[in-house]
C-alpha cells in the first residue's frame, strides 16, 4: 500500500499491550489519526487513517494496526538539513545539562564511566557526555545522521555504530549510563528495546528515557475540540508521517513493565516543553501542566533490581 509516491507500508495488528501485556480487547479506542497533519478540520484532508488505542491497564497509547515501512530508511533516511537549520548542528552549553546532573546524582559518578546514547542522531548528547567526563558511545539507525555525526560533528566512528537496536551488539553489563532520548516512541517493540538495554547495563547503572506523555494536557484539549467538531479524529501520535511516533507512554507503562521484568523505576518527572498554541495561552497552560503533571514529555530513570 502506497501512502506517498515512494513510501510503502504494511500493517500489523496488535494483540497485547507492548508494555504491560494486557489483551487488546480490554483497551479503549480513542479515535483515528491521519497519516499527515490534521489541522483544524481533518475531514477536509485526504489520507489514510489508523485507529488509536489506549491501554486501560497502563495508559500506553498506540496505533492499531501498526504501520511498518517496507524500507526502514523511509523513516530514518532523511537528511538532517531537511529538519533543522545550520544552528541545530551547534551544541549549546546547557545541552543535556539537566539529564547529566540527574545521571551523576543517581550513579555516584566517577570520571571515565561508560555511557551509551541510543539513537545518537548527530551525536550532540555524546559530545555533552564526553565533556561531562563519560567515555561516550552511541549508535544511530539513519545513515544520513551517522554520516553528519562523523563528518560534521567530529564523532569518533570507533565509538558510533550504524544500525538499529535489533542489529547492534555490546558486551553484557558494560555501560554505567544508557540514554533513550526521543527514541522509544519510534520503535515497534519498545519493551524488547528496554530489555536489551538492561542487558548492556552494569548492575548499578542507570537508564534515562524521554518519551511523549499520554497525559499531555494540550493533546487532551485538541481531542476535545475534535469531539466538539463532531469527528472521531484524535491528535495523539503521528504514526505514518514524520516523525513517525507509534506510542505515547504513562508512568504506569514503565511501572508495570518493570514489575513484569524485574527492574526498578528509580525516578520520573514531566517536562512541560511547548504547547504549540498561541503564545498568550502559555501563561496559563504551562503552569497548569507543571502543577498537574500533564506536560508533553515524560522522563523516567530505570535501574536493575538488586536481587
């Protein structure tokens, strides 16, 4: 099935929640989502839709069926310049600063600890980690991003692998700190990705994950707007166009997954980020999101169980 002139997908039905394992027949259908920007009136847009579902047990939001590209580089083979201006290639002084501070606090940091950035992109987090005293490694599925990381950002190719998480390998119990920054929502099997990363993690190591929150206030507001427009569309996810999100996560998604797989959720917090609404509304919405834990991004910190 072709969605654009050169993008082809197959669709895979979901039977169980990827994080908590509960059966799909217990989950709630939220609505449908177009394979393009929906705007104020999605009924006027032409495209293909998929159903958006929320797990009634752990709050994971996902598309069912899942759109899977015939060629994975249709998702990841876009030039970085297509997304960002030249300024994006600059590593700001405060880049990854909060995450580094939290990681060092949880790790009882010592210089030379090994880190792994999953989905390293242009290598900006690897650069920040190196400056902070980590021995930084990473891998990236996009050949275009990998090339820019090496040739434009100066990343050592000996420390950056090209490949997907299903393809790359590292020694067991090897890294002190592993980061999934804006990665897990793009993967078809986030559960397996977390478990693979836990295998690479040292016994007292820490995993950092940042994902879209299923409790985001602005998303809930836009869904209400679509209901008032008497449509069954929802704004959750963007499953068949850039940036190809397949999931939104609740903190219960990780708590239930941790319980099933014998690891620990060490800490979590919500990032407010942007509202994408008229700026005048930010004065009300951002404080409200911060007070009610309904920010756009969920950040969780994981560790291996001591037993």
